[in-house]
């Protein structure tokens, strides 16, 4: 499945020099009428408001599982197993377009049910 991500780059400084890397990245898979997009937003403080556009298909519904935490260094341990857990979120569906906000420093599984 052809997937194109277009987002502003992330600008930062490394060893005293300016550097950049991709703003959003991910993959897509289709099984029956279920399209799954797995997307990474690497920016540590900026959410990415996006428009997911499908060509030749209608989207019936959109749901998401988002893995993120406001503390960039948060992690699960044996003592604290639920510090970072997936949270459900929804997207706004209009025909062949879904509007979705990818949280900062997140990995998102966006599930689209096609009609």
C-alpha cells in the first residue's frame, strides 16, 4: 500500500550545529476493510494536526490507540507497570478524509474502517 507522509521537519541542535529529521513517519496495512496506520510523531513538544486522505475509498469510522506521556523520560517498570499506557482517541471522519492530531513524542495506531 502506497503511503506518503508530509510534515514539517523537526529542527534541533546536535554538537552545537543545527540538524533536522522527519516530522511524521509510519506505515500502512490493509486487511479486508480495515486500514491500519502506525504513525510516529518524534517532536518532543509539538502535536501534528493532520489530514489523512484516502483515494478511492470511503471511511466509515476512525479510532486510535496513542502511546505517549507528557514526561519524555517516563517508562514502565516492574513496580510501576502503567506509567505509559495506550489511550483511546477518535478522529473526525468526512468522506475520504480523517482529521487527527498526533500527540507530541507519540506512537499511534490509527484504525480506519472502510465502507
